[in-house]
C-alpha cells in the first residue's frame, strides 16, 4: 500500500512537472532586464569600456532566445523519457501560445534594449560634445590671450 502511494505521488509529480512552463526563462529574462538597466545607467565616461561587453552578452541572449522560441532548443529535459514517451533528445516543443508568449517577451526585451542603448549613446554623445566645447573654449581663450599679448607691444 505504501509503495503504491509513493509510486502514485512520484508519477503525478512527474506528470505535473512536464506540463508546467519552465521558470528558467523568467529568471534569465530578469537577469537580462538588469543588464539593460545597467546599460541605461551607464556613465558616459565608462561608455566605451562597458558597452561592447554588454552588447555582446545581450546579442548572444537574443540569438539563443530566438532559437528557444523557434523550438531549436528544448526548454526542459526530465529523465530519459519526456512527455508522451518522447525521448529526452527530442525535447519539449513549445505550444503555439507558448511561442507567442516567448516571442512577445523577446520583443519587449529588445525594445527595452534599443531604448536603453539609445539613451546611453545619447548621454555619451552629449558628454563628448560638452568636452569638445570646453576644449574649444580653452583654445579660443588661449588664442585671444596670445593675440592680446602680441598687440600689447604695439598699442602701449
């Protein structure tokens, strides 16, 4: 009796585990969301050092996410036999609704990424422009100062 109860409990947990949508994507998308936030908060003077590594990481994530949404990768593997007798190698394909949710999530993350990279670049360009204008002002002041010292000999 106890053995059958344990077996029944184990079997039902396997069945429910296979029908649940995996939560790995939510944790991973939260990590990516924090990377996007990090990109938004990037200081202009650190832009050139950090943007390429963040960009490469995010591009890799989006490529993998696209493959998951297209069903090229399995989203979950449990034991040797998956749902309805499929082997683990065949993996679990996403349903049509799950694919829509997957692509919608990927689209939203990419829109956030594009907006974040725009803001980071905008801040960087404005920072560069400000530095260049400061440098230009210093050059102008120095030129006027030299001009005044040169003409001071003739005008005194």
